DNA sequence: CAGTGGTCTAGACCACGAA
DNA sequence: TCGTGGTCTAGACCACTGT
């Protein structure tokens, strides 16, 4: 037997699938569910964690567990700057700071170089959806005042204007748990893995014009990368 | 305070970082650690789960918790067929089957179409590393006998030969928990998220020549995608 | 305030790995 | 067999959300 949490998760999954629990509706409280399945708290919460990771259930702290709408995942499109067709509104906080730590290596600038940080949170309705920290060398950043009040507009329209053409975008994708700060900002459980994307955009001279650190909660986001093979590529042999 | 597990994880992390726990070495048993930190099992295991998700600690069931070597992550390179320079040996099991379910849509073939499945497990030393299920329409697959005994060789050299040139590769990346079967095959905890990649390769006529379902454990793998912008692309405005 | 989820304690029993 | 991690019970207390 594949542990009790899977059995409970399977049952709840089918209840959501066939509509006995309506999309958007609240599940019974964890205490009630635990009583119904005759288990104690941990296995029940583990079952909910499975469904949460699948994106079928969303937990909200003092309120309850909710069945998700028809499992709408947003898709991050790789290969370029944050696309203008972001379907979600974004709040941006602009900060001036000096590069330190990993950022130096990523940006290819000496320590202490001035950079502009755009701290972006996209929203899906009232709740936060995903998070991006975008770093641009100060002299390349739009001349917006730092700490402008949260600015609900799309990222791309802010970043679209005076930037040089970029010729290469490298995106590194990995999985990690959110930092406590990220979990608080995104209002997700600290056990829900996020898709972390480090995007480095380089212009025609080889200079790094943008570094973006994205955190996309694994239950509500995915990323897609498309590669066109225009040239005939050689095939290597063993 | 950010919950007790983080405090414990921070302490263990620094112990690993400064070498008090040597790379590859075994940590004290969970009972001993729990006694040392004066906590009960759950928070201690939660702390280990954090380090495990970071790739710093590897759990092996009847043996113990082990500090990872200098955190060597393997990198999946997107944008093409599985690269020949896979650094890890791969075992392949070949099966003939007929497409059903999602596979039809992905392959763009009618239900029941014959396909060849390559079930691939890459190995890092003695332990399994990651997992791939590759589906190719039967008439495009190399004429290897199905169920050939596990064949330790690189994926690419098997798939390199008689396949048509592919012109488009679309890779969909998301995060999920492993299925119980995957967790068993990969010998990972069922709570450790995996990077799931669905790769669809299309040839010059638009026909799908390969569908690959990859599962890369999040603690030991990452993926990188590079996009070259050869043409000058228009910039969209709000 | 009441109801919810988040974290924790202290212990039990099962499953796996090596000798 | 023994020591290990994996799962579970049955509670307790804290933190967040709404009234």
C-alpha cells in the first residue's frame, strides 16, 4: 500500500474531479477531514500537500483549503525578455543598490557597481502569483525614481524602451523550496517547491544587460522553451 | 523566529560548509540529532528535508543521512535531442506499445498507433540519477528488438542514427512531486520535487518525431536553455 | 472572539540495509 | 539481528482570518 496519504489524496482528487467538491469551493476543515478518514493530522496534511503540489488545492491560512479553478497554470515563455503579454498585473518596487555576491558574477561587473533592482510581484486576482527580481546596470536602467510607489503595470512596458538589443538569453532552471521571505510574499507554504529561473540577457557586445531571478510557485506555473533549428546541425556519433 | 527547522537546518548547513561534517560523510542518526537539538522527530526531519531539497544532504533509507559532495548538479541542456555529452551512463529498456491517453495528443497520432518506448535511467555511480521515457513512432524507431536487456550506453548514440532532422524542439518545464513509482526507481523521497520536462521534437514536415518525458530530481539536476536572437526583433509597446 | 491552518511533543510501529 | 529512516497516533499550543 502506498501510504495512507495517497489513499486520502486519491479520494479527494476524485471528489474534486467529479464535482462533488466544486471548483473554488472550500473543503471541510482539516479536523473534519481527519475525522472522516479516521487519521490524525499529519497524514491528512500530507495528503493535502500532495494535492497542493498538483495545483488542485490551495491552502489559505486562517480560512481553509480550497479546490482550484479548472487548474489554470500560467506559462512563462522563455527565450526573451519578460513578454508583454503577461496575463497578470504586476506590482513593481524600484530600488538602487550596489552589486555584491553572486550578482557580480552574473552581471559581469566589479563589486559595488551600481545597479537598479526591480522587485516585481505578479498578482492573480487578490493573491500574489509569482515573483521576480530583475537587476539592470544603473546606466542602462530607465530613469525612474527609486522607490516609486507600487506601480501596477506590466514589466515589459517599463523595460521595453531604452534598452539595447539583446542577442543572447540564457535561462537556468532549477527547483528549490522558497525562502521564508518568498513564502511569506507569495503566501505559499514553505514546503511547496518553486521553479527558479535565472535569466541572463546579453547584448550584441557581450555585455550583460539584465539578470532576472524568477520564482514561480510550482503549483501554478510552468515554463516553455522553444528552439528552432534553422541550420542543419551535425549529428555527433559515439 | 522562522520555525525551529530553519534554525536546525542553518546549523547543519554551516557544519557542512565549514567541513565539520565532511563531504560524503554520514550525519549522526536522526535520533541522535533530535536529542542534540532537543526537538522531536518531525522538526528534525523537516530540517533535513530543507537540506535535502538544497542538495546538501542525501537520505538513504536503512543507512542514514549523508552530506553531499561539493554539490555537483548535473545540467540538462535544452534545445535539442538528449545531448551525447551526457556525463552519466544510462540504462535503457525498450518496449513496444500503442499510444493512448496524453501520448496521442503529444505525438499527434491516432489512438492505438504503434510507438516504441525507451525507458531510460541515468546513473551517478551506483545510485540512479534521473529518468526519461522517450516515445518514438514505431516506423521512426531504430530496429532494435524490444526488451533488449538493460543496455548501458548513452541515449544519443542509440537515437542518433536514422532519425530525420528535427527543426523544432518545444520543452515544457514544470515542478511536481514524483509518482510513487518514480520515487522508488530514483530512490528519492516522495516529498522531493522533481523538474519535469516534456520535450516534443518536430521534423521539417511538422511531424512529431519524439516525445520525451523527463524527471530530474530537484536536488541534483538543473536545466539550461539558451536562445540566440539572430534577427532584430521588434519591441512591443504598451 | 471563534474557527482555521502551522508547528510541535512524545511515543509507537513498520520497512529497509548491512552484517 | 540490529540500527537506520518512514509513517503514524493523539494530543498541545501558536498564528492568522473573519466577526
